[in-house]
């Protein structure tokens, strides 16, 4: 028996075969998600925490069929806390790896350097740690930068309130890292202090690699400071505590969360526990169903996590988990990995029952920050563990 196929039928058959073949190819091809973060150096703990949060979220997504019928794959690049290296990594992820979106790490100067690159490339960027206000509030329209993390302008209000209300400061002095993140908080803290009717003793700056902070601390003491508000990462933050010890100055210290991204308790020693600092989540206490699920997933995947106190830094894990799940919702809603389609979908998302909270429309066209001051908790170190404190 012979089979006769018309030219039209052959064309339809060939087109169908091509679509089937390409569909199979597309379904096998992973959707790549990029991460640019500090994976080495003094802030390597931050990159590891973000990696863990993203990884358990991606495992969960893939266990439920992936996105658009495709598995999700995490591609990491180490920025070494260097803005130039962060820019190079972002370009490589966008141009060579063809990622659908890029996640950022702890360092605000790195994220600030990446902002113009992703906006020009129409590449969605999701901040999960860096808090400089202008990362998301960058003036671009359309704006491809989103964040599930703290925002300096809001954190600064909390630091002033906690320092004066809980820690008893009457005239705090500011110790700020001398970079874009420090500048962001300088403006925010001065504004928050003015709004609260609090007089600041003074403002002192330090470089990220400084090893002696006693001159700056002595000047603040001479200006009448009775407490310190600290903005810096783990290594210089530890030097601030060592400077206080050298001066035998037991002034209370309240800090932004940079000290939780590295070896602060090891470097600062016994005085590490004196510092109260901000986070967006704690795995201590009664957990939601999502919290219980994520904790179990972390313990199953990472043998070093024996108790919730071993989930460090919690902010990196929690922010990254929620941000990845929100991005997955947007990709599903967009039905595409096109950057513009994902941006529009992110701005139009509805309800998501997350780890940190239940998000009701996490983003809009004018607001790309999913968390606000009501989502912050204050914590302290107890050994290596990060535990909540009152207030």
C-alpha cells in the first residue's frame, strides 16, 4: 500500500515535526537564574545564605514540574564585594548565560553598579540583601530592579527608634562605612533623627578595610555621644567593637544588618553579643506552615543545620526564598522568560503566602520594594546564633 502526501500535507507535517522537536528541546533546556554575590572573603556567609534560600526554593519549584515545563537552574558568580567585578559578572550572566533574571547580594555598592546594566538590558534584577534606597528607587521608567529586602530609608527609622527607645540612647553618634551604602544611611538616619526629635552627636566614616576605629569613636565620645548607630559589614563592624573595648567605652550599639553577613561574632569576640541589629526574619519561635516546610528542607539539604540557630544568616536565606518564589510566580504569569514580560508580571502579582509574610500585591509600577518597616525584627548574637530581642 502506497501513501501519497500532498505538498500542503507535507508542509503541515514538517511544521508539526519541527514544533514538536523544538518543543522537546525547549522543555529540556533549563531556565537559568543568575546570582551575583559575595561568595568569598569576609562576607562569604551572606552569599552562602542567599544560595541556600534560592536552592531550596528552586528544589521545590522543580519538584512541582519546574517553570513553563522546564527545570530551573541556579548560576552563581562571585563579586568579591567589588562593584567592577559585580558589573562584569552581571554582563556575563545576561549575555553569555542568557539568564532570565539576576539576584543580588549583600553589598549595596555592587548592586548600585549593576542597576544601570540591568535596566539597559531589560533584565529583571531581584535584590535580596543590599538595602541602599536608590537600588530600587533609581529613577528609571521602566524600572527592572525589584527587592525583597530591607530599605535603608525605612531601616534607619527603626534603628533610631530602637536605639533611643530600647537601648536608652539620648544622643547617638553615627559610625558609617564610607561608600554608597553609608551615604544612603547617612541621609536616612539624619532624616529619621530629625523626624523623631533626636539630636545626633556627630557622624564618623571609616573605610571597609580599616583596622583601628578608636580615633572616630573618641571624637564621637568627645562630642557627647552616649550610643553608637553602626552601618558596616562584619569585618569593620568588629573593629568598631574592638575600638570600644580599647576605650573601655560601654556605649550601647545598634546596627544595620551588614554585620550578619560574615564572621562578626568570631572577629568581635565577647562584645559581639552587645550589638542589637535588624533582620527581616527569625527562624526562632512559632513558625508558619511555610516556615516549618522551609526549615525541614534546609535541614534535609544541608547537614550542618541541626537546629534553627544554625540557619545563618537568616535574612539571606529567608529573603532569597521568598524572592525566588515570587519571581517564579511572575515567570508563570508571563508565560515567558522575556525580561519585559516578567517585569510587567511582577508589577501585577496578587497574593503570595510566603515565608516572611503573606504578600498582598508585593510590587506595583511605582513600588518595587516588597517589604516595609513592619517586616523588620531586632536580633543579637548568642555565640554564632542570631536570636530575637525585645523591641
